[in-house]
C-alpha cells in the first residue's frame, strides 16, 4: 500500500486547521461549561466570583431544587412533551406523504406543484396574516397552533423526496404486482428503506418544537399552556423567579435567582441532548442525501 508523503504546505495546513478547530471547540464548549458550573455553585459564592468558571464555586443543588419547586416548569415540560411527540409524529407523516408524491414518476402536475412548494421557502405571508389565520381557524390559545401551521417544512420534504428517489423502482413495481396500493408501498416499503433520513428529519422537527417559543408567545394567552421554552424565557429574560425562592433577605433571593437561571437552562437543555447519541449514526448519512442528489 503506497504511502502518500505530505509536503511542508500540507503539514502547515494540518497544524493551522487543528489549531482553528481547537479554538472553535473552546469558544463553543466553554459557555456550556460555564452554565453547568454556575448552576452547581453556591449562590452567594457565585455572585462574588469573577473571571473564568471551570469548576463550581462551592457545590450546591439549591438552584435545581428551586427550579423543580416551580409549578410552571412542570406544566411547561408536559406541554412541550406533547408538542414534541405529537407535533413530530404529524410532521414526519405529512412530510413523508408529500415527499412520496413528489418522488414518483408520472404525474404531469408534479413540476408546477414542486415550483409552488419551493416558492414558499422564499415568500411568506408574514406575522399579521398568520395571526389572523390562526384566529379564524379557531386555533388561538391552543397547542395545535404550534403544530399545524408548520406541519411541513419545505426543506425537509425536499431532502426526504431525494431519499425516496434513491430507492429502486423495482421494489415499488414488485409491491404493486402483489396488490399493494400507494399507502402500503409508502409505509411498508419506502419508509423502512429510508430510516436514516426519517431519523434525521424527525430530529430536526423535534429540536425545532423543543426550542420554539416565539409562536407560543404570539398564539397562547393561557399560562397553563406555555411550553417549556416560553417559561424559560420568562425566568431568564423577565427575571420571574420570585415563586422559585424562599429566602427572606433580598440579597439571598437575588443570589439564588442568578444561579436559578442557569439551572433552568440546564433543565431545559439536558433532555434534548440525550436524544442525539441515539440518532448520531443516522445523522451524517441522512443529511448528506440532500447534497448528493438534487
């Protein structure tokens, strides 16, 4: 086996690339480390700390206890889990149906339909028309207002269509000979063969639902229906931590409120981080499908 000898330029490039990647890792990883360490610190000691934070200042779970005492966090979790599970399921099914239609050969209207779909990636009605539409459909102040308006992502459907086009037509023809209809072919032939893409698209939709808060702020007025991210926004941006602390002293309450914010971020971030390891093996393959074939 021939060994390729690297030139001096190659070694310099590799060194610069390694330094640059290490720098990118540091600047992206350190904020997360800071949040973790701050959430585990003793509130008063953290308030007095300055500079880098690479380990907890003291050690305390007081902030997490305060977060878990907040009833809005629990309600937000329940609402977010419903939105993520039901929303992702509806998203993936609707996207798969649309991608299947666009990936099949034959329909003469497929070209104009694809053009109309792609236009939606560049042109939208805007916030006010969407708000009026949600009200007229009776979805205002309903969790469905966070699911149905974004039922299909054009980008995700195009990626999934490309994956479906890569499946041999002979499999579909064999299924039709055996008497299968389009629904059977889609759910029993096409989708099982496109699991990597389905997993990645599901992850995209799930993360989008998990992180979404703006639509909830616009379409929901009942706080018992707030998703977790909107509760998180109220705690961090609007500093609504009064119901999460039991301290009598103002300084004690202020100190705890600072670490509570970081603990809230961790409580909202950890669950979605736990999903990535299970889908990592599908991620690169599923994403690259859209880049290999147009």
